[in-house]
C-alpha cells in the first residue's frame, strides 16, 4: 500500500509541474499578442435558456449565480496577474456573457455574432454568425489579444473544442486552438 501511495505522490508532482509548464507556455503565447481569447461565460446554473427568454430582459434568462460571479472575478484576476495585453473585449448580448465581461474586465462591447444559437429560436443564425465572426477576425489587426466572451455552442463550432463554464480558450487568427485555462470559482 505504501508503494501505491508513493507512486500517487510522484504522479501528482509530475502532472502539476507539467501543467505549470503548459500554463507558462500559454502565457508566453499571450505575451506575444495577436491571439483570440474565447471565454465561455462564467458559471450560470442549468443549460440553454428558459422558455420565456427575452434578450432584452435579464430576469427571463439563465444568469450567473454567486459562484459564477466569483469565477468572473477570478477570470479578471488571471489577466491582471499575468499582465496579458488586451486590445478589446467583445461579448455576446446574453446577460450571462455581459455580466462575465463587466465583472472580469469592466469595459466591453457586444457583438451579435457571439450570441448563442443553442435553442431552436436562434439555430437559424448559426451560419451567419460564424461567417460574421470569421470576417471580423480577418480584419482584426493588433499586437494585443482579442477577448471574445461567448457560449459553448459558438466555441465548439469554430474551435472544435468543448469548454467548461468560465474556461479560457486561446487560438490563433486561423481558429487553431493553442491551449486553454480553466478558471475556478
């Protein structure tokens, strides 16, 4: 039994240092700039939106809870701690994305191409939104990074990656995933 405990401790030590090295490499990439930083909105319990969803009324939407607000604060702290250069912060028009942006970064603007197309009500917008996002990125020319606060469906569509709530996913301007960082509550 002692032998297995010893192996477990070695395994944890090795994976922790590997994770730290990966995070350092990712931070180095962000220091270079010109990256797309997709952030899935912070934790908002449930999935999808309520039946009576209204884009202009946050009380009808799935919103951040206390854990989600704490996670959004931690997202902002991650960027400040690592001194990551940001050109601008763009958000979906959904309240949970705008709240994540406001709590984490304070200044942001909204773009409807970052909106969710999860529900049948918005599914018809998917191709148009993805095209508009790609067109916007083609014109994006900055030495700093672009933050895009959006939804699971958009990130998985353009990056082929399934992010957790509040996860930061970094890609190049060709939408090639470079890495990701999970932010806790």
